[in-house]
């Protein structure tokens, strides 16, 4: 690659990185909202206990089984 092509690639990379970061933020937000919804449907004692994502999944598996 020529020097100019490398420069263009670096500039484009910054744009793509920013766009990717935005898409990733939206994806993670949707993922977390789905976990929050699942958490609301599962019975726990005490009901306001904070659960990790793995705890939510394990509790859901037990609840379904």
C-alpha cells in the first residue's frame, strides 16, 4: 500500500471504530434490558435481591425445568 492509502485507511478506521462502538453500545443495552425483563419474571427470595447474569440464567433454567 502507498503512504496515501495507509493514511486514508487510518482515517476511515477511526470513523468505523466510532460507528462500531455506537452499535456495540446499543447491542449491550438491548442485551441488558433482556436480562432485566427475564429477571422480573423469576421468583427469588428476597425479591429485590440483585442477581448476576449467570445467576439469572441458572435460575431461569431451574424455573423452567
